[in-house]
């Protein structure tokens, strides 16, 4: 005798979520969005809070990848509302949702940067009371470091970037290996965690350049380029950004 699971069973939703992430990774974000919406509709009648909030987070980040900012914020704010209704106010899931809301505001343009900074600071305040520092808090620190650079607050930017780097070294010890061509790190880069190590290195390079600490600036920027050249083709925007910074450092160093 065979049996099948009900169509609204959480295990089916988990399989659909995994499939959606495969579509996202392959570049088919629209298909991923469709599946995440299906999961949300399926689980609402059963009040499966964790499944619904995971799907809303994934939906929001898919819209973020497409640059559809309003829909991304709508999904993430729905997620946050549910989490604050059902979870303790100092909960790691709320930290992550706040980070993504802040990141959407950050990526959507200069007019939203101050809103992003406000939300990212709230994210860090809760994180410091609830969880060990992790990739999410490292990413928040990195964005706040970029904001400090924009405000020409080099000392604060350096401290934020260094905190971010130290956290990533703890939670992702292979990050140093990858800068030297380690063999097991490409998958970690593509998981979405690694690029922020690159951005921290570039951020530190810019801070050290502006502070006339040129040897440190060259070292940090060169490390970023080693990682980027291992995973991206020449001409990638991040490679261009790092190369331009390195050229600027050399111009300052050698006067050419």
C-alpha cells in the first residue's frame, strides 16, 4: 500500500524552496519567485510561520536581485511583521530580516542610504544582544563602513571594516585560504557570503589609501583582486573597481 503526502505538507514546501533556490542560482529568478509565492499561498491556511517567513525572505531577496525594490521591501516587511508577532523581539531571525531590509534600501539608491543606515544599526543592536556575530552582522558592518567612508569618517570606517573582517575570519576560516588560491572556497564564494570579504578588502584599501597608509592599502586591495580573479572573468565590475583602486594607490605611491 502506498501513500502520498498532502499537497500542503511542510516537506513539499521545503522541496519547492530547494528547487526555487536552484532556479535562482541558475539565473532563472522569475521561476524562483513563482515557486516562493506558491509556498506562501500553500502554507497560509496551516499557519506554518517558519515556512512562510523563510519563503517571504527568499521572495524579497529574489526581487532584490531583479532590482524590483518595492516588491522586495513589501515581502521583507511582511516577514518582519509576522516574526515580531510570533517571535521574541530579540530573535536571530529578526536580525536577518532587518539586515535584508537595510540592504534593499542601500542598493536602491543614494536617496535611501540614510534609511538603510538606521535599519542596519538597529540590526546590529539586536544582534549584539542575541547571537554571536555571524555573516549577516559582518555584512551589516561592511555596509556601515561604506557609509562612514562616504561621510569621510576614515577612522570609524576602518573599525567597522576590521570588525567585519574579523567576524568573517571566525565564521568562514577558509576566507584567508581562498585569497591564496585554496581549493575548497569557490562554492563558499558563490554561496553569497564570500563577496562581502572582497568588499571589506576593497573598503579597507580605500580607507588606508585615504589615510596615506599605502602599503596596507596595496595589500588589502591585492587580496581582493586575487579572490575576484579566481571566480570572475576579466572585465567584471568588481574586478574593475579593485583594479581602479589599486591603480590609484600606485599613482599616489609612485607619483605617476
